[in-house]
C-alpha cells in the first residue's frame, strides 16, 4: 500500500511555451505599429493579420481590446522607465530630465486618449489599481534617477520629490482631457500638455 503519510510531491507550474511567448510579442508589436499608423480604432482582426497569427490565437492571449491595450502600454511604460538610465548616462542632467518629462507627457496623453475610447465602448480595465501601482513604481524610480542630479545642479528646486513629480505629470495628462477637445485632436492635446509642462517647469525652477 502507498505511504499516505509521505509529503505530497509539489506540482510544478509549466512555463509558457517559447512559441506562445513569441506570438504574444508579435501581437504586441503589431498592435503598437498599427496604433501609431492608423490610430486606436484598429480592429483586433487587423492586428492578428499584421502579426501573422490566427484571430483565435490573438483572442486566446487578449480576450478584448482592453487586454491588448494594457499589454501594449505596459510595454511602453517599461521602456519609458528604462529610458531614464539611457538619458542619465548620455545627457547633461537638466537636459536628460526635460527630455524624459516630455516623453512622459506624450505617452500619457496618448494612453489616456486610447483608454477613454475603450471606456466609452463599455470596456473596463482588468485591474486599474494594480495597473496604476505597477506603473507608478517604475516611473517614480525612473524620475528619481533623473531628478536628483538636476536638483544637485540647482536647476530644479530641492523640495520636490520623485513621487510628487510623477503625480504632477500624471495630473497634466489627465487635465488635457477636460479641455473640450475632440478625441481626434491628439496633436492639439499634446500641445496643451507641453504648454502645461512648461508652466510646471517654471514653478519648479528655484527663484533667484
């Protein structure tokens, strides 16, 4: 008879297959390409065709447009965060910070526009709290990497924290959607965001 007192053998979770991971990467890359080229209203079937996968494969990994949106923009947020290291190594501290801040608001305005469209279709984020916490953790760390050297030079007031900076930038990207512009006026929204960023930077500069 088997020894029932023996410790159970742990069940090992199977890692995602390599071809499955490749399919996901191809779908996300195709989605990003089509969103940039044709706008956020591109269909999932068009994305599947661009990625070279069957529609069923796409829907297995991304059951809705919201799931795909979250995948695309998680990747873009991660790249924005990693860009901070590249800029810190390449550029003078103040220039590095300003470059990164502009990239932040550009991505934020675009993402808010796409998200607003999806929410208008009745879709909902899978976990908005987790999404926000994940993105904020990455971006605050990235902001801190660029903010402190600029503060040490005296270019930015020293009573500002990275958390506060990210909150202010996020506020800008949200605020431009209350200015009454149509969803198609993405370029105008970006100009509004950059104008607000310039006003913010004037307030962050130490007074003589």
